[in-house]
């Protein structure tokens, strides 16, 4: 087509030749197609929030477990399965939490990177406790690990660093953006950690009961006093004997508060606090009612601290 245009210009048609030169320059200097943004899939809202913060301005990660759904026994929709299969990067806690992802990630797609947080050297993973910390301190079950690792902001920092490294390797063109986003997120995490240290200092010695033993990372980081858990696992309904044990613990330990979770039926909590001076409150460890995105982790941790502190102070 270009040769045909040249033939039509002929000699002496200066304007025609100028137009042709401009057309050639457009072809020569036309930018190459922009590289596609990396596709990212993340299992649960708190982890998704940290990854989204690093990827901001480049890519919006897909969130697999949404709303009030539990990662324990979650059933993926076809769209979830596609998001995982097509992702350049998948970030999850591990098979102890998101059992539904274990099979899908056993054989990753070609070129796919997978960050399994529970096996990452950078993450401080605590051994799971058996018996729902029933002796007031709990004992370690070294055959398993506590999957609620995002409740320690130090682990959140490690998750950010791991994500920056992985995305920079996948998409070096935007590495500077990922590093800048990571630095900003780390600064926010430092500020959050400082605020939580200050908030929890007032209630360190005030014992409380939780629905299931998911608060060990908070205990370890901030010196909190968990006197027991109603059930070892959120999937196990506590029996009458267990509820009586918890009632006795509340009375004997001077427990100020019993904390439920959004999916727990209120009658269970009412039963264990009946006839005691303990108060009841709800804490959300996953951000079920929060808007997914870069801010969710910070809102989740701030709300969690407020719920704990408010109940423990008012119940003292």
C-alpha cells in the first residue's frame, strides 16, 4: 500500500510527499502494544488487601473467598477456578486453611507463581494449639500450624515484601511501581502496629474467651490474655459438656468478655455467658462485611482492636 501511494505522488507534488513522510514516521515511531497487566488471584480478604495494595495502579487481583463465606470447605465457582488457573500469581495461606485450593494448586499452570504463606521462610508461623487453649495457656500441636498468620502485622510486612518480589519478577516493567506501593504499605503497617501496641496495652491482663482459637498471633504480638476457646475449629459445634466447661472458666478466671464471630449463632454465646458477669461482642477476623481492596486489612485490624478493647474495658 505504501508503494502504491509513492507511485501516486509522482514528482513535484511536495504536499503529497510530506504526507507520505508523516505516515512513515507514524509507523516507525508507533509504540509497541503495552504488556498486559499480570493476572493475580488471592484466596481471602486480608491477604487480598495486602496484595492489592502492592499491585495498585497496575492490576486488580481477583478475590476468591468473598463476603461471609468461610475458607474452610469453600466450594469454588467456575469463575473462581478460571481466575486461579489463568493467574500469573496466586497467593494463599496454605492447605490448612483453604483446603479447596490444595488440589487446584498441586499442578500449577505453566509459568504460574504460587506464594504459599505457611511455607514461606519470611513468615513467622506458630504451631497450632490443641484443646482450644483449654488449660488457659494451651499446648502446641507440632503436627499442625496456626493458619491465622495475617493477624500479626509483622507477617503482613513479610507478605508485602513477598508480593513486591514476585510481581517485579513477573512484570519488571512495573517493578518501580510495585516497590513504591510496597514502601507506602510498609509505612502504613508500621503506623498500624504502633497504634495497636498503644491500644492493647490497657487490656493486656484482662482475660477473654474466643469462639475458636484463632487469636494466637495477636496474643503473641501484643501480650493479650486468652483464657479459652469455645471450640477448637469453627467447623465443630461445641457440645453441652464443652459449654459447661467454658461457663466454669468464665467464673473461675474472671473473664470479662466472650467474643463471637459473624457466622456464629447468638444462642451459643448467650448460653456460655448466662449467669456470669461476662459481656459478649463480635469480632471479624476475615473482613466479611468490609469492602475488598487495599484498605481492608487496615480497617479489619483497627475494627478488631476496637471491639476487643471496648468490650474488655467496659466489662472490667
